[in-house]
C-alpha cells in the first residue's frame, strides 16, 4: 500500500470515530506504528508531530524524499569502452595434423 493510500485510509478511520474520540497522541502513535519500517517511519518517530495532520504531511513529504532518492541512485547503463566479453564456444582450438615426421598447423 502506498503512503498516500495509507494516509487516506487513516484519515477515513479517524473521521469515523465520533462518539468517543481518541487522544491525539494515541492517534499519532497508531498511525506511525502502523507503517512499514523504513526511513519515513524513522523520521516520524524522531519528529514527534503534535497533530495527526502534521504526521500526515510529514509522512507524505518524507515518503516523497525517500522514493525520489531511490530513483536517483540507479544510474543508466553506460556501455564501457573496454573489451567485450566473448562466449567460450566461439573460440576454437587450432587443429593439428600429423603427416609423417612433420606437424602441420591448420
């Protein structure tokens, strides 16, 4: 599930609680520890947002930063100017013909 979907799902669930509201700290805790582990979750545990909306904004921003940094780490494949690999089957050994006392390479 993407971070955006997770935030939307949590927003919907939080809006459904109207009879007995849950403390904001508990909502933040449930939101943060419901995430999969990673840099976004780590940043949220370090930041300690005051409201659930702050947690949502921070989570979306950190998720964007993390995913964009992964996209930049994978460089395009650049052909090297060095020697090319060759299949071993393409190399053939020279044949040796023995004619009497002479050896002839072909």
